[in-house]
C-alpha cells in the first residue's frame, strides 16, 4: 500500500527475501519500497553471474561470454519485485554450488558453499533442492568411477555448512509456528507439494477437468473430501491433496502419464536454448561428453557436465509436472546453454587421440 511493501501473512516458505527486508527495515527504521526490493534482486543477479564465472575453470570461462550476451538472466516479460523475477539468477547460483563444492581447494572450504546453499534454499527452496539433486549424480559417479573420497568429504562439509544455518533457522520458525494464532490457521511451514501436483495437472486439458488456480483447487479438494473449503497453504489442504493425487494416479495412471508425456516437447522445445533443435543438441552433447569423459577417466569433465545437466533435468521435470508457465520455466534456457558451453569442450578434449608416451630413452 502507498507504494510500500510488507511480508505476506501466514507464509513460511521462501522467507529469504522477507528476512532481508525485515532486517533492513529494523536497521534503517524505514518501510521497504520497490527500490529496496529491486536492490536486493540486483544483488542476486550480480551474485549469480559472478558465481558462474568462479565455478568454471579458467579455459572454459570464455564460453560464458555468449551466454551472458544471448540469454536473459532476468525475464523481461515478468517485471515484478516478487522472487520469481530472479529465478534465472537463482538457477545460476544453484548450478554453481555443485561445481564450487567439487572444485574446492580444501574439503573444509565447502562449508562456505553450504552457507550459500542455505541462502538459496531460503530465497526459493526449490532451487536449493535442485542444487543438491544436481550434486548427487556427481557424488555417485565420482565414487563409482574414481572412488573419490575427497569429493564425498567436500559434500559432507557442504552439508555441515548448510546444517549450521538450518538448525537455528528451524528453531526460530518452529517457535513462530507455535504462535496460537498460526496454530489456529493450520499454516504449513513449507511449500505444499501435493497441492502443487494437483494444480500442475490443470495447466493442460485433462480428463478430470482440473484447473490450476488456487481457489479452484481449494474448491475441488473440498468437493472431493466432502468438507469445507480450506486455504491451500494449510496441513489439511495438503492432506486432501495427497489423498486426491494418489487416488488419481492409482485409478487412471495411463491418463496421468500421457498428460505428462505430452508436455515433454513443449518443455524442451519452448524453453531450451535454440528451441527444439537446441534441445536435441544439448542433450546429445552432454551424453557424448559424459561417455568420452568416463572412458578417458576425466573426472573434472564429468563434474562439469553433470552439474548443469542435473539442474536442467530438474527444470524439465518441474515444467512437465508442476508448472508449464514461462515465469517458472525460462531458467532452462540459461541452464541448457551452460550444458552446451561445458559439454562441447569436454567432448572435444576427450575425443582427441592421447599423446604418445615416451620412455626416458626417447622411444615410444
């Protein structure tokens, strides 16, 4: 109101920006404005760009130049002070976390990236989750192919850094949730997972006639439960959503699977770098680079490709299952471009024939 902003009531997910605004307000004694939130978003934009630069080894940083020139880190179609306006920057930060962790000069230094992961998770929890999911295949391949204990140690210190921040945060949030006013409202402390799956069905025509909008979903769940309408961000709504979604998946699994399969061309073709042709290119380049790096024992190359590939996979699945809209799916353009930027040089360096080794006498 009056050009000023306040924290949304009864919301306990993605509180990072709200926390920064609250701290700024208490420190300055002034209400947050559009300029305040714009400045915070600008910090995320700069941080995401800088982290990408430092996440890559020197020879590959040149590949970031065309990415920064061609790819929109901030979506111009969505001008807002909301956190969704910086999804591209958060994707860049989430992409950098696994790379920075794997390339930490000393295992204990990954604690810093755990703190960064905490910040990403609290700003937009889904990107913190995606960063961890992108790290998991790196750890699995690193152990299966190279028995790399150092990589596991770095991941352990990353988790330690995150946990050191998460524990006091959880204590503070739990204390707030015990407020009788919030107990009465049955507020969820995180995003509603199953409600998102229900609304996700509604983004395309479906056999159940489901629509994606929260008021419609709330009414649909009330009708299915034969009870009163409740807000989406409540435990009761999540219980209803879980029961309904599992029921749909059990009764008509083929219809649900086909609904998701039909979205794959759109998810890849509309949001990948260079469209549908680009989707074929970055997927093929990533698989080729991984195969060659595995055969040559190029552990660094595997890490460089798996991080953006893992994040791209998460974004594609998100678009297919949760939300098909541009404001949520557009970071795939950046991430798929990163897949190409690292996969091509990794494939090239591992495709070259190895240089012949010579013995001390000079013969091959």
